[in-house]
C-alpha cells in the first residue's frame, strides 16, 4: 500500500488460467480509461508458470502495472492477504482505508461514483 499516488488503488489478483479473471479485463480497461486520473491499478498474478504469465500478459496488453507474485508461499502477497480465489479485487483509498474486497468488478463500479 505504499504506492498509493492517486485517490484510489485497485489491486487485482488474477491468473492466466482463470476464465472469470480474463472476462473482467475489458470492463477493467474501460473503467481505467474513464478514471485513470483518479485510480491506479496493479494486477498481481498468482500464476506459478512465469512463461505462461508473460504470454498471457502480452496477449491482454494491460495499460497498468502487472506483476507476478511468485515468492515463497510465506512471502506471497496473496497468502498475507488471505486471498483464496481469483479474481479478487481490493480497493483502497489514499488514506489506506479498505473500500472493497471481493470478486466482482461491477461492485467497485457501483460503489465508486466516478464522473
């Protein structure tokens, strides 16, 4: 959470093999295109296969930062945040307050009244 430079930060936990994760990407891109001046997104992949993650990342071409969380299990962010399934979205504000944690991008869009 040290990287909150805008009004909101959305952490997107996903995997290249996750159909629902891939399905949410167009909606996320549209949301980001409209609100990127107020919102940062970091996509965090839980893929175990780095080459598969790179291939998928290249194909979907995210306009925001995308990282692979391939640390030892006790150091993985997904483990520290008790992420048990993907997709998982965590939205925090600049005050580092949790706004949303769940698996529906539509809930974030509904909750945040972006112009």
